[in-house]
């Protein structure tokens, strides 16, 4: 499959009217319009997800879009990571191709911890290469028995005379066996729970790292299990302070959580655009599908669900940018990002399901845009903090 085909000329471009909302400024609107025009020109074959991801990274890097994943000091487009820019980029890319969004997002998430806590040497070595697409990044946190419960991770890093030795297993790792480097989280004090986790930068090809076990999922994108068997890294591989890895992981995820909501929003907007076009053109019983009140009511519900998700998503991104001097992890922002991620992903699932129902049999035909979206959206309710985790964050925040 080629990145979503655009069978209808007026449905070819992602909508940008919502960017007139006061959360954004003129620079954000210019970014959005430029990206919409660029995506319209991109045709990438996606039957091989790994080859497609490599191609998307190369294209996004060559066009300068990956520069929004790193700060200006290291080849980035802006002085610091800007949540609203990330939201615009992910929403627009997901509208065009969820795989393009994935390729972009992993460059940011995979290098985010280096932006936050890397030494000048680490930042110089990795961030500029991420911004150009020369290096593909990955974030290795999850384990077979440690997903939402990060503190339960079993991978360990033991100090040696020349650095550290890593042993254990990471799984569900996006860009696994594709990345040029991994930010890996491991226990350096096994008895200390979350307070005993440290972060390390591990280059692909390091002896003792096996990333060959690929994972196949319903919406194909590069995933793998990483096995560490006395994987030796130098002292310069430690990222941030010893035993500071849990906070670093949470800070990194916090920055990008609102952008996950934006990706869901982009998919929902695309499904809605496809549904509207279909309703206007599908002939039934001597009229169009859109002439039926039942169809109009469904479109109305989809529109309201999208607007609700958009407002929460943009608010969270705006809130983080406005409070950047206080740090990304302020309680107000954390709650806002949780609310956005929860609502946008759950609402997008409902919107896409309603759109598929409107297409009838064609909606489940393999290769159709709606069928692809139906598979693509499902994982967003799980990764980077499942919906249930977001509910817990919001519930605990309410009790405070």
C-alpha cells in the first residue's frame, strides 16, 4: 500500500482551519500549511513497513521536518522542543500516513532523553544526526513483565572496570532492529524499585545486543524484542545521573504524550473526511447517503468527538509551552496531557469505527483507507501510557 491514497481532490489535504484557535501563533500556522503541501507530494510504498520507515525518516530529514525533534543548538528548528509544533506535525502526518507519523515520532521520543539529560558530547554525537535522519532513534523501556508497571523491570546494568554490562530483555520496542541507537533503561539498584533505574545509550551492533526478534502486529510497523547478554558499554553510555532513569523516562514521555493525542486526532480527522466524501457521493434509494438524517446525526457526533479531542490536545501542548520554565512535569500539565491522550485516542477509535460502519462492506476491505485506519488507531490506546493509566493519573490528581 502507498501512504493513504487521496481519491478525492478536495480530501487530499489535511484541514488546517482549526489552527486559527488562539493556542497557536503565526509560526505554527505557517508550519502546518507548509507540511500539508509537502505531504501531498509524498508517495511512499508501505507494503514493507521497515523499508517504508527508513524512507520516511530520510524524506522527513531531507525536508527539515525532523529538525523539530531536537533543539536549535544541535541542528533543530527551534530553541527548544515545542509541544505545539510536535502536535501539528504529528496530527498532519497521521492524517496523511500513520507510518510517516510513527517515523517522525520515534525520532523525537528516541532522542528526547538525550535532549533532556545528555552530556554535551552525547548531544553532539546523536542529536544532529537525528535531525537530519542520518541516525534512527529508539526508546527501550518496556519489558515482558514491565509495561505500565515500569518499576518491575528486570533488566540490570552492573558497573565494570571499563563501564557497564547490561543483561535482560526489552520488548515492544519501536524501531527495534532498525534503529542506529537505543536509549535503554535498566536497574542499577535492583532493590530500590523505581528509584534504582538508570538510562544508557546503546548503539546498534554493540556486542551482546540481539535485536533480531521482530514482532508482527495488526497495523505493521517496526517492532522487536531486544536481548542483552553481557552487553558491554563504556562509562560514557550512562545518560543522566545513576538511578535517575525513572524520572528521565517519565519526563520524556510527558513531553510527547500530547503528541500521541495529536496522532489520534489526525487519524480521526482523516476518517471523518473520508466519511463526509462518501456520504456525499454514495447513492442509496434514489438519494445520497448524506441525505439520510441517520447519516447526518453520525457525522455530527463524529465532529463533536473530534472537536473535544482537539481542544484538550491543543490545550495540553499550549500549557506545556507556556510553563516550560517550570519544567514539563508540572502537575497541571501532566493532568492536561493525560486528559488529552485519553480523550483523543478513545474518541478517535469511536470516530473511525463509525466511519467504517458508514462504508459498509468496503470499510473492511483490506487496502481501503478506513480499514487501515481501523487497525492503526488501536495501539494508540495502549502505548505511551494505556488509557487505564491516564485514568489513574487523572483520578489521583482529582484527589489531591
